C-alpha cells in the first residue's frame, strides 16, 4: 500500500481501499524501514544468498575483464565442446 503522493496500487481492491482512505483522511502512518546492518538475519549465509539473488549474475563483459587470457580460453573451449556435443 502506498502513502502520500506515491504511486497508486494497481490491484482494483487495493485501489478502492486507497481511494476511500484518502477521501476520509485515514491514511496509515508510514512504516520506518531498518537501515544498514540491522537488515542482516542471524544466519549470515542466508543473508548473503539473498543478496546474491538480488544482484543476479555478473554480466559477460565485466566477467571477461576480470579473467586472464588462459581462463577465457578454457571457458571458450568448454563452451565449444558443450555446443558441439549436444544430442540432436
């Protein structure tokens, strides 16, 4: 649910409630969001996994910049083997 001049909800039911709340001046107080290290759960590995999923994989161009010439050659050879040994 949005508050203030934020975006309106797209769901028709939520939009109807939002309109009623706005017209009757019953808007809820904005929730305060914790910042920094307070977001980390007690299980650090679960937290790091969530951060990794959020960011996604490193893009190909950036990955190639960090790899050595030999590493790039190995990755390309493995890709070629996989590509040509696929069953049709």
